[in-house]
């Protein structure tokens, strides 16, 4: 059963969906993965609204929500997984390394891979040189 936060994020993306933008976004990324057509600004704002409803989540919730969003069919769901990683800074630690490694290995394109490598991965490697 999906986590309630996953359901809320997906529902918001569906409400914000813009089919006129979805196809050009998909073409720009040169991918077969569909887009809702939600640009970065509204998507980030939507995430913040949902996150306020889920102020405290456990590590298990954190990993579940990220995994569920990452597996979603739409690219913006992956972007929301990345927003979640940014938002819940307390879990950007050594225990999250296996999760981040799974995300990197399954990242479908440069946009998600660059974000992971330049954000939580590089941060952990700087703090914990054994990850090099």
C-alpha cells in the first residue's frame, strides 16, 4: 500500500498536469518516460504544501516514499523524490547511502543522475571518504 505522502504528491501532480507542456518536456529530455507537464516552480510549490502536512516522517517512511515516487511512471514523480531528499535533511546521512546508490544505478537520464551526484552523493562522500 502506498504511503499517504506518496498518494498526496501524486494527486497534486495530477491536478497540476498540463498536457500542452508534457509533450515538449518529454521531447526536450529525449525520453519515452511520460511527463505530467508540471514545470519546476509549481512542482516545488506543490511539494512544500504536501510536506507541511507530513512534518515528521520516519526513516522507513523516507525510504518508502522516495522508492515509490522513483518507481512512478512520470518523470515529475522522480523529481518529487529528489525534492523529498532535499527537504528531509536529517536523513541525508550514511544510512541512506544504499538508497542513494539504488537511485543512481536506476537513474534514467542525466537530469536525475546529475542532481543525485551533485547533491546527496557528493555531500556524503565529502563527509565520509570511505565512500570514494
